[in-house]
C-alpha cells in the first residue's frame, strides 16, 4: 500500500490491497516539508523526525472511496497489528511510513 503525493500536492492511495509494503511516495523535487504540508492539507498524516505518520482512519477513508469492502478491513487490521508489534504505531493510531522519492 502506498500513499502518493503528486507534484500538485494531491494525495491518493495506491495498491490498497498490498498489506506487506507501506510507504509514502513523492516527487524527487519535493522536500520532506512539502510532503508533510500535502498530507496535513487533506488530513491524511504528518511528518515527524523525517518519517511520515499516516492516520489509520484516513487510510480507511481513502480505501473505502475506492470500493474496499469487509475483506479489505481484515487485511488492513492485520497490517496495523503488525505495525504495532514493530513499534510503527503511535498511540493515536497513526502508522509510520518511510518516504520514497520518485
């Protein structure tokens, strides 16, 4: 699953059914601060210490907008549980994601 930030700052969810990869993708000419601005503008996440923290509720919202159903939720809940075991989950439910520039 990837959260894409495009050159215009628009944010979208891609590969929503891929629960073993979680990252934010942004154009190479973006600074980390630009990525954070785009994520905050649409209430998807924020940047902290060079990592993106993506709100689980926002991922659920974006996935449902693309037609995700109950079977998706089972996979997503397992991904969130795994993130918690690894220390990639904040108390507010945000999931840590690294930022990849393309």
